[in-house]
């Protein structure tokens, strides 16, 4: 047995040296170590009151993104209803990952009962969270997942996860696209920031839904940004005038892309599907410029995140459970 | 050696050749980039068409406008890192003043530039007509007049905006707020002797923070239809080109422009020849704030949406445009027309890389390389001349 293991590892080492490593999935594909047990809505709703006035801290990626506003507001009101206090902290920019790290460190030093975190950097945040958890702080992960591999190797056990299944959301968007295009045609994708867990998952979901039917002729990242999406899609459209559909990994990029479509005089010819259902997108939905978008209920993430944190602290919800908020496809 | 390039020898032929080379070099870079991409059939077919070419001007639009103001600041030997955040702040101010109630700080900040100008005018009048007045007394009067005006104008704006003031007011507030940020930068740099990099870095952070504070991170939508026209097609291109033209005229054909150039060339010499360094530097930063506000209006108009994340990294694109346009970051040498070409070069690069189908992971590398190579060639040229 031992010997066989030695042989296998020697072979692996040789393969690695020869540059033919056994097929390895990209890091972002790394599955959650073991699918965590789900907690039901009823179990969470059963948390009615905090035994003690817990001090909770919500750390989001930034306030500078309309997505987090409902999450913050819902978390604040839920905390109040349960008799806990909630403090909200966030870096000014989504890209300011180091600052989010220091925020967690400072909260740990200050001493709170629970940290609810939507990490800007799925891997980088792990050491800070590990230190918090070691100090006995209940760490609940919201929205963007903490990287399972990095957490496992650091010995970090999260107290819970509340978020949406981004891959499933991408799949829903892909199925909608399939429906609108009647099952065939050429499409383009505007992706979020490369390497971000949610961006990769949405893209993966969309691709898996349309593969075999639709041909993806252009893909590019516009880094979640309206203006970049406008410029990028203007060029994509010039290079691939045959494109019949476009999936944008968030609505802010869809806003930019729709402007580019409008200026090219091709309004109504290209099916655009977005993601997030931000308020600014409503007029475009009702005008039909945007065919569909995915609502992932950030308010519910905030609300159930607080319920889970208090439930875990009260001892009525076991640690390490996860809750996925329902996704919804919005077409009007 | 760059010193020599800035002060060409008396030989007029060399000077003529020098300025000609400086004028042509950015265009040459743009032509090279276009020619390089044109080797690819996809680019050749799609780029050089009547339908597509205006897109480049539109994509470059906001950057062209921001780069005009940046040229003034870089000409003085300074730098303005705050323009991207100031754009976001002005955009949000425009949105809030037009559709909702802006928080008081926006109204009062927007009241600062007119009050400042009026107070300065008062002092000038006093100096002319009341000769025997102590400097301190004049300063006191100026401060009192300025403060009173800020309060009065601020209250007037707040009242006017209490239920969405309409577009004209929104535009005024946005422009004035931009100038206010620039004015603040300028005063901190000149009166406070804070290095421009640090002063505007502070403003970069503060203005972004204020933007998010004003709206809780939400963007402002529902802007009037009329505004939308400014953000696209011919009006957008016109705004960009008019800003460039005015900027170029001011910088090369007015006393103010010559002083700003002189400050960048040799600040001490300019001071000794009686140029009011603090005044003209502050004006340069205020112009940068103004162009950031104009860019914000155009950007907000384009999507009829004031986004708190707007203008992220806009300062870097603008600085890149100015530098590609042949400016020297040590001051005294820059041209608004060059910056226009620089902004166009960046837009062509961005568009070309997508048209040709270079994966986005490599696009940044190529754009960065082009910036470095352009400036490198410029430096080598100067060294050979000097």
C-alpha cells in the first residue's frame, strides 16, 4: 500500500516535471469541500430574539455599489428586531481588498460577537477571518464565497454561509437567452472582473446552459463598469455584427452595452440579458431593451445572514450550515 | 537635458524644428498604432468606416475633456489625481440637484466658487479705491464677504433644489462643485505647500467618500430626457472638441496660459519676474476641476445615470493621454492638442484590441507597453537634441 503510494507519487512528480500535470481544474472551479448541509427558511425564521444583545459587524465589499444597500438596510432592521446591534464597515472601493482585511483585523481586536462578511477577495481574506474565528468570533460568510480550498488549508471553519448560487443564476440567464433566440445563434458575453468567484460562476452557468446550441463568438471583461461595457461592446458589435444575443454578468454593464446598441441603430435586434435587477434597469426592462435579469435578493442575504448569526450565537442553529436565497428571473 | 529642450537655443531653425517635432510626434504615434492594427483584416474592414470612426471620438470623449484640465495642471509641474472621484461627485450632484434634494454640503460647496470670485473682486476694488487700508483689514473683509456669500448662495441653492431644481440648476451646481474641488486642491497646494500628489490624493479619497455618503452608494437615475442628448453623437463630440479648442487657446494665446507655462518651466524665474505663482497654480487646478465636472456631465448624460463608481481610474487615463501627447511631468511642456491625440491613441488602442480579438488578459499589458514606449521615444529624442 505504502509502496504503491510511493510509486504513484513518483509518477505524479515525474509528470509534473515533464509539464504534463494531471488535468487540474482552474482554481475558481474548486468545489466547496463537502456540500454543506442546508438550513431551512423555517429554522432561520424561528430565531426570534437574541439571548444577549450581541454585537454584530457586517463587512461588505464597498458601499459604493447599489447591490449592498438593500443588504445593509435589511441586516440593520433585522438586527434591531432581534435586539442585537449591528455595525457596518466597508472600504470605499470594491478593489480595496487590503483595507477590508484591516477592517476585519480591527473588528477582531475590538471584539465583536459575530462578523458577517462579503469578501472582496475570496482567498486573501482567509487569514484575517481565521484570526477572528480563533478569538471565538462567529464568522458568517455572505454573498461572495470564501475560497473553500484556502479556508481548509488555513484551518478556518466558517460558522455559516448565506448567499445566492451564482452558477445557477448564470444558468437561468442562459436558459432565458436560449428561449429568446429560439435555440440557435451567435452570442457575446461581457464578464465581470476576472478571477472573482461570482463573475466566474455566472459565466460558467451561462456557458453550460447554452453550450451545444448557441455559439459564443466574443467574450471580454468590462470589469462590472458601465462606461467600459459601452466602449467594449461598441467594438465587439463592429467586429461581430452577426451577434444576436448578449449576456452581461451585471446590470451596470448591460446599461453600457444597451447604449452602444442604441447608438449603432440596432435597438430591438439584440437580446440582452443582465444580472442583479438594479433599480436603474427597470425602464429598459419595460421597454424591452433588456429582456431579462436575475434578482438575487441581497436584502434576503442581509436578513437571513443576521438571523443565522444570532441563531448560531444562541445555539439554536448548528455551525457550518448554508442557506441559499431564492433566485428569480425578472422579465418585466 | 530636458532643460535644454525647454529653452531652445537662440537659433530659430532649431527652435522651429523642435516645436514642429513636438507637435507631430503624438500624431505619428497615433498613426503608427492605427497602421499597426490595420494589418489585421478585421480591423481594416470595420475600423475605417463612416459608421465606426465617430465611435472612437465618443469613447474618448470624457477622457479628452478631463485631459484638457490635466494638461494645465501638468504644465505647472503638478498632478491632479482627484479628477476621477471629482467626476463621480459632480455626477451625483447633478443627479441629486436635478431630481431630488442634494445634501447641504453639496449646496454649500457649490456656493464656494462664486463667493470666492466675488470676494476676490471686492478686494481688488478695495485695493483700487481705498488706498490706505491695511492688508489684514482687506483680508478680513474678503473673508467676511466670502463666508456670508457662501451661506447665502448655499441656502439659495438648497431652497431651489428642495424639490428637484431642474436641469439648469443641476448643471450649475455640478460645474461649480467641480471648480470648488479644484480650488481646494489649488489652495492646499499653494497656500499649504502640500505636494500636489498628496493634496490631490487626499481629494481623490475624500471626494469618493462624499459621493457615496451623498447617496448611500446608490446611483441616481431618472434624469431628464433633455440631458441625454448631450451624452451622445455630435453634441458629445462637439463638447470634447470645444473644450480642447478653448483649452489650447487659453494655454497658448493668453497671458494666463503663458504664466502657467512659465511656472512649469522655472518656478523661481517666474516668481522673480513678478508672476503670481499661487494665483495661477490655483487657476490651473480649478480648470482641472471644471473639466472634470464637464466630463461628469457628459458621462452622466450618456447613460442618464449618475453612478457613484463613475470615473474610477479616470485620472490615470487622463495622465496617460497627456503624457502620450508629449507632456513632461516635470512641467513647462505640454500641449492641449497633444493631449487630445493622446486620448485618441488610448481609445484606438482599447477599441483595436477588442476588434482584433486580443484576449482581455493581455490588453492591459499592451496598453501599458505603448505608454512606456511612447514616452521612452520622446526621452531619447530629447536627449539626442539636447
